[in-house]
């Protein structure tokens, strides 16, 4: 269950899904770390006709 939280790439804060608010802009999906303000990339791995399924890419 190592994917139960998201982690800020900048400050290593571990964030519950409820804590963060995914946003989309011209550069794509991301969330802003509430601890340090770093922009963390997200990708949607859900099917086009299915529910959105957000994951944090490894790199
Ligand atoms: Zn952070």
C-alpha cells in the first residue's frame, strides 16, 4: 500500500489525498504542496471514458 499518499518531490511531505487539491493548467495536471508550495506533477491513468485516476509519476 505504498501508494496511499502523495509525496512532495521538494520537501518530502507526505500528503493524504484529501489534503491536496489537484489542478490542471496549460502544463497539465499537478498539485501544489501545502507545505512548501512546490508544483508536483500528476498523471491521469484512467481510461478516457472512465473515472479520473491520478498518480504521481516516478520521475
Ligand atoms: Zn513540499
